């Protein structure tokens, strides 16, 4: 047997595995690196986060990604080079963390790399009936594997698309395995660039589980903070938006899109919810000259209102759900206050209450996907139009 296959079998047969989960979202703030220790698989999965860090993206790295991020037209050479460069850059970030944590690469069984999403194109969004759902993440896993010497799994979203899914959100797999709790109906709310939530039924019925994007989380807020306040990357503590007033005309125009009436689950990305989207809404509502704090206040309300609207659409009776938040928006008290006001019957907390630091959650979820691919079995989750494909996710790259 090929020695790489022998090593793969040996990893799958170990009682415990150490897997590094990597995640970089649409905010482009950095690479989340979570070193996790796993035992078991499926509903018997047990995970301990041994170490976690976010390695910041440099201004140059952010600029290079933004040259292709959510753009209809890109320079092909730059896209090709960026794929390899991000792979080696992420590898260097992993090695930096391992050195800091005093962990040898030989003591790590696998890396689960989400990659850097640069374009998300579900059919309902690209509008081309003869073309499939598609999504693209950069950061070549072969470069990661060779440079670190660690078996690497990547391209998790591609199998989901190939099996009939839309490529996002994928959190449902990991959320179901480690966060379900008998007797409590839960929403796992991720406030990333695009917001999404997973519903976990308190009766542990896997067919009732689903995950959906809701619309913008931080993506529009971050984009306009960068534009209106040079030198700032985001609205720290929601302080800028807190100084403004919500413009109801612009808010109504922002919410006037077929996406918000589409059936759940649904998926979207910054390709739709872009600065251009906001400017078009401002033009329609005659609000092009809003003061910056008022614009940010309205964009914050847009995120909160669209999230709450998706929750109400999914649960018309609006039961007393327990909502556990994660993602960068969780640190924005203005956004969180708006969410609490919009969903007063829900109980809000963070995934820290469930044993996983909220900033680490997304990286941990991709490590869970890798663990399932290595030792688990594909399992059905959801039903009918809410079902997610029962597939193993992630391509495997050997280090030699």
C-alpha cells in the first residue's frame, strides 16, 4: 500500500486525533487557527479546543484578496498566483501558531482548511439557468500540506455543491453533532460577513435540523466604515452606528429584495450585498446624502432586521428559542441590542456557554468536518427542501 494511504488509515484508526481547523471569513480580518483534539465521530463526537489564535491579515494580504473578492471581472494571472500564495501564507501562519504553542507538526494528524472565499455563485443569484451552483475558495491545500508536512483536507464546499447543495452554509453538520441538546430548541447564530443560523431541535430529531443564510451580517458595515472612516476596518463596539439615527426610508429600500421572501433555507454572499446594493437603495429612497453615522445605524438595523425576519419566517409562532451567537458581529453591542429588541422572546447567549469559544467556532466546525471525513460516515440531516446532502466533505492533500 502507498505509504500516504497507510498513514491515512493509521490516522483513521487512532482513538484520538489532533486536527487544526482553519477559517477566514469575508471580513478578511485574519486566519482563525484552532487546534482540536477529537475522539469518536457522529453524535458521539467529543472535541476539546487545545489552542486557538487569530493571525491577522496584513494590509497587503487584504488588498491582494480584494482585487478578486466578489468581483465579476478579475485578472486571471493574479487569481492563479493568489491561490498558491495564500496556500503558502496560511501554511506559514499555521507554523507560526505551532511554534508559539510548542506543538510539533508531527504531533498534528490533519489540517482542515476552509480557504478564503472570493466568490459565491448559487444559481438563484447568478441567474443563469443552464449553469450550476458554484463557489470558489482560494488557498491551495497542496501548498499547505507540503509546506507544513501535515495531511490537509480542503474544498469542503465543493462536494456539497456537487451533491445538489448550494455550498453554504455548512455549519449545520458540525452544529448538529456537537451542540444539540435534549429539551432545548436552539439557534446557532453566526454573525460573520454574511449572517446565518442553524436550528437544532430539542427532541434531537435530525430531520428537523436546517441551516440558512439570512443576509448581511458585518459585510456592509465593514465596507462603509473602511470607505467613510479611512484607517478603520470596522465599527468597534458599534460606537459609530450608536451615534446615528436609523433612516426608515433607506431601511425599507434595503429590505426590498426577493432574497428576503425566498424560501428557507437560502444562501447568499457579498456578491449581492455589496456597496453597490446600498447605493442603489439610497438612490431609490433619495437618501444618498445621509451622514455617515446615520448610514451605519441604518446598515446595523438592516442586519438585525433581516436576521430577525428570517427567524420569524422559519418559526411563525416564534417560540422561546435559545440563541447562541458567534462571529465578529457578536462583539458589536449596537447590533446585539438591535437583535434582542427585534426578538424579545428569545434568550441570547454565546457558544462559550456550550463549551466552544465563539471566536473559534467556525474554525472548529471545519475541523469537525475533517474528523467526519477521516473516521465518520455520511449522514442525512434535514428533510425535503431543507435536507443537506449526506456526503463526506473535503479533498485530501498528502504532504509528499
